[in-house]
C-alpha cells in the first residue's frame, strides 16, 4: 500500500484491555462506517478513538493525493503505556496497590 496515513494517541488514561474491545469493532471497516459505529458505542474510550480516526482523516486531507472516500482502517492496535502506581490505605496500617494503566493507540488508514 503506497498511501498510508498514520495517527497516534499516547498516554491515554484507559486500560488497554478496555480499548481493545472497541478497536475490534472498527478494524477493517471503511472510515465513515467506523466513525458512525463509534458514535453510537457506549464505551468511554469510543469518543477518543473516534477523534483519533478523524485526526488521521484530517492528515489524509492535508497530505493530498488521497481519495478520502476509499480509505479504510487498515491497522489499529493498542499498546500498553506506563502504569501509574498508587496505593489505598487499608486496615492495620497496611496498603493495597492500585494500578492506573495507560494506552498508546495507533491507527493506519489506507486505500482499498
């Protein structure tokens, strides 16, 4: 594929496991179909993913020479980012760990 358009989100404060559920819905779909699907998905990260795809679409418009109507979500993957480690006070002076996970999301749009 000659024309590949990329966009990335780094350090998104959502667990990668939760984001992957939404990514599986739109992988391989046409761009407009993916945006419509994400608009009506009730997951919290669907809005962030929709913004990412729209950003990649904007990158395609800016690049030029790409037919926007023929673009589809070629590659969409989620990597784990750094984990924020916090603790919660517990009984008798102990503490239990809380792991606040982050995600790095990458989307690649390509023409079919």
